[in-house]
């Protein structure tokens, strides 16, 4: 929080950037069909291949099919919450394909057979000695030191061999650009850059809400995202690529556009702003409830305030129904959100929907009971 406040304070136009980011995201969502079709046209024109997935099952089947088509038994993975959402790793493993997470925190989680607790720092709940124990056991390094440099060096050696050998990589994306069919990933370690350039086949699975109209729109988000996420002025690695090019990067590039119940959210005027999220996790970092409970308490892929409004909607309000109540409605999340999602407003809206559903369920039960009583008489 201190780092974030410092780098945000350097910008005299921070509030204007928030307004601009919110306006771009709201505009994108209001015209999502047109921008997605434009993205498909431009991406295809550049040599990419676009696939549309209605739900988790379809997305997993498309990705597995692409992996199997190339005879791959292992794949590289760049950290992606979208793949967590669809349970991609489990699906690949169940079908004989071993995924290797390359983000350091995700690698720790995978080798430790754990679950992420934070968007940006998935292994936030692990300390240095726990990481050392995991690496000693899983990497067969009994003499591994405990300095951060030792742990980073072990991960680097473990992953470098895989970068050079494995031919298929799977990523998410921070943004899609409709104007030129480009995909953008921002990251801090360089593992993403390795996965985007070395493999022969790259598959990116992306929620349909991630599209931006113009390349120039990145001017806003490449300033607000790193400041909100990690307290940095700029992400160390900003990778933007379009299609394929002979002799440079993957020979095949696929984008899987995932709906998975995003369309109903889009159709709810009150809840639509949920999809403006750029996954910076600023709301987690400031939330008093998250501070007390941690990410695992939410029992969902998306934790914290944004998870409290996104998760129930992705499950048609049948799962995660307690999450909209996991908030004091203090409004701190709204104050730090770089795209001005009014999370407390949506929380109240979802609480109302839950009450309405419960009333309808109770009314239905009473009607059925009344019918049975009348028929018995």
C-alpha cells in the first residue's frame, strides 16, 4: 500500500486516468460484440486462429485438442486466472498432459499442491522457509540454501530446461486490442517473455471482457495497472504480439475467447461494471475483510472484493452466495480501483438478488405444500 500510494502520488492526473480507464472499459463492454468481431478479423488477418468457447467444458476441450494435435505431453504455462477459472491444469492432467507453471509464485503453489491466495502474488501465504522445503523436495535439492537468491536460482535452473525443450505454451492475456488483433501480457519476471517467444505453439485463453478498442488505450492501463498491482511505475516486461511471423516466435498462435457466463453479467445493467476489472488486486490489498481472512477463506478462484461480486455471477448465483455478505461496505475497494468499479454498489445489488431468489424458492415450496394438502383433502 505504501509503494502504491507513493507512485500514485507522483501523477498529478491520477483521477483523470481512473476516469479515462473506466470510460474505455465501459465503452468496450457496451459495444463488446463489435469489438470482439473486429479482434477476430484482425487477429486472423495476422495469421492467428480464434476459437469461441461458451463455457468451461468447451474451452478445456478446445485447448486439449490443440495440445493433442501437436502430440505434446507437456506444456508451459504463464500465470492466468482464466485457466484457474476453467480448471485447465486438472483437465490436462486427467488427459495425460503435464502443465508446468513458470511464474515463480504459481510454481511454488503447483509444486506445493496448494491453491493461490492472491491474484498478483499467489504464494503470498508462503514464507521463505516453506518455499525452500518445497524446492528441496520437489526439485531434489537437499543442499539448497535459504537466501532469496538461492531460491530464485533454483527456480531458474528448474525452468530453463523446460523453456528450451517444451514446444507448446498456454497463456492468458491482460488485454486484447480490437484495432489490430494484438494480445498484451504484462509481467515482472520474464517467464512470460520466454513462453511467448520460444515455443512453437502458443495458446492464449482470454475472457471476452478483456478487449480494448484501440492500441492507444494501453497508454492508460500501462500506467494504472502496475501502480495498482505491485506499486511499480511500469511492469518490467510488457509483451504485445499480433499473429505469427516467419522466423520470429511461435509458428502457430491461437486465441480461445471464453464466455463462461459473462454474457448474463453483461446483460445486467447494475452488475455490468464487474467486467471492467483489469485484475490488479488493489481491492484485495486494501480490504479489511481480506486482511483478516486471507484468500483461501473465499473458497473461490477470485478472492477479495472483486471475487465477492464476480464469483457468484459466474455461477449464476448458485454458488458463492455468501460472498456478497463478506464485506463491511466500507468503500475502500472503490477508492483504489483504477477503473472505478463501485464494488459496494454491486454487492448490495447481489444481496438483493439473493433475497429475491430465496423468496421465490420459499414461495415455490409453500405452493407445492399447499397443493399437496388440498389434494389430500
